């Protein structure tokens, strides 16, 4: 795999990181937390475990204990809190090098919270799928919808006021999955109440999930994990 130079713009200057990809990328460090960089570094250096089942996404993915929820020790968590589609692209090589048997992706709500449009998020998502197809062509990809949110909590307001955008994005992701021949999993409908919101039983802050929500998620994807 070709090498590229990742240029990380720091507050006191520039630091160079060398990773696997085929282009030079300039990254605004303010988009990513220290936790993101620490997690990326960990995933870059962990041993390669081939033919596993990888869960890729943001804090909603990060918050689950997948192998315990699903009873499958091949499940690997590659979620990072606060991640965005751009972040997935920057760290995707640490996933594709594993040549996973299956890849479950959920990403996009944090992009919308930063006022990216559904079209902009979809464009980045397309790049993710193109790279997986190129770098790990035997991987079975599952595009999971963005989950509903609940504005009634009064918390995570930049996220929980995005229901129309989430629904629009999910429509585009369904079309994108079909274009690539991937399976689209509509978890929005699994989770949403009659108002298209995340029930209070499923979240304290209207964004992140309780055990009950994770159980519903696990039950919905269990047939695909086998």
C-alpha cells in the first residue's frame, strides 16, 4: 500500500504523521479531540486480526460491548467518540488492513451537528465505501442508518435538533448502499417512536444509548452477524 503524509495542524506548529493511503491530507486538529488521536494511534498499532467482524463509527458505536451483546468473540469495536466521516477516512486504513469478513458502519450524526448537509455527508460516505471496495474487496459491508434523536431532553442540542436532516441522510444512505450492492439496515425505524424520536427509555441525553437501545440494535443485526 502506498504511503501518504498526514499533515496535522497544531496550535503551535505542524506535526507530520505517516500512514497508509495514497494522498497528502491537511487536517485541522480542532476537528478531533485528544481521545480521537489516542484511539487512532491505538488502532494503528494493534495486531492485525484477520477475518473479524468490525463495528466502525462514533461514540454510539464506541459505547457498546459488541461481542458480549452479540455473543460473538469475532466482533471488534472501532468506534471513536465524536467521530465524523472525515475522521473515518483518515483512519480507515487501520480497518481495511484487517481485511474484515464483515464491516458494520454507522456514521453521520456528528457531521450533521456541525451543519454539514446530507449531500456533503453522503459524498464523504461514498469515499468510505469506495476505499473499502478497493482496499478490502472481500469485505461484506453493512450500511446502518443514523439513529433517531430526541430534542425533548434539552441536551446535545446541536444533535437532537437534526431529525429532518437525519431522515434525509438515511434516504441517501439507503440509495448509496444499493448502488454499491451493500446491505442497508434501517435501525432508525427500529428505534424511533411515533414522532420519529428516540424514546426516553433508549437514551438519557437524546443521543447516546441505554442498554435497552443497544439490545434492540443487537437483536436487529444479529441475523447479519452470523
